């Protein structure tokens, strides 16, 4: 089975090149938060993800009821980037939800909720510094990866999946 990293390496490389070509001065002041909790969740998730046997069928019922077009409009998230979220990350959302809701992972759920709280507060505080929400998402991904590169080098694409999950689940950003 091809790993998530191997599957999306060419796409991630292209996206990184495109981001570098664009004006990166917008990231001069990244959203700072305690990224170690997110890093630790991602590391454990990557280790245990093969051990999760059953995914709850209705784990994310509220996600389908959220008007994604309206959420994207409110947050100024473009269609191309949202299509990228759907293609790159959506297939893993139920698995992440099951992982976080599992009773034995309550510690990680708390870490996740603390991270969401920190991020949402920083996003509200600095929202006017970013043109669109894609810049915020990618800024968070860059911040986590750059500050934890030695620990998550081989699984860094999962960082993006988790941040996409936060957005898709309406944990960060404006809600419709």
C-alpha cells in the first residue's frame, strides 16, 4: 500500500514551489501557537492509524450538514484550494474523528481542543493580515513543520490533513 507521503509527494513539491514563487512576505508574522500538541497527536495518529480497525459509520454526521460553499465564502477560501482539501485530506477525516473520539485517546482529544482554541483565537486576532484562508492554513502547516522537522519529517503531509480537518470540521475559521 502506498503511503500518504509517497502518494502526494509530487503534489506537495509542486505546491511548495508555487508558494515560494508567490509573495511569501505575508508569512513574515506567522500565527504562533503551541504546536507541540498538534505534533504529538500527528505522531501518535501516524503510529496507531494502522491499528484502527473500525471507523464509526456516522462519526462525522454534522460535517455533511455544514454548507461548505457558505463557509468558504465567509472565510475567503477559494474553490481550487477547497478541491485540494477534498482530494488530499477528506478521505482521512472519519479516521481522524474516530481516533480523537476513542476513549483511550482522551488525552489527545484534549490536546486537539487546546490547539483549536489557541489557533482560533490567533486567527481572529490576525485575520486581517491574510488575504484568504488558504494563507492561514498553509502558514500553520509551515509553522508546525518548520518547528518540528526532525520529529515529523516522514509524516509532515499529515500536518496538512489535520489542519484541513480543523477547517472542514468548523473548529477553525468562521462558521456559517
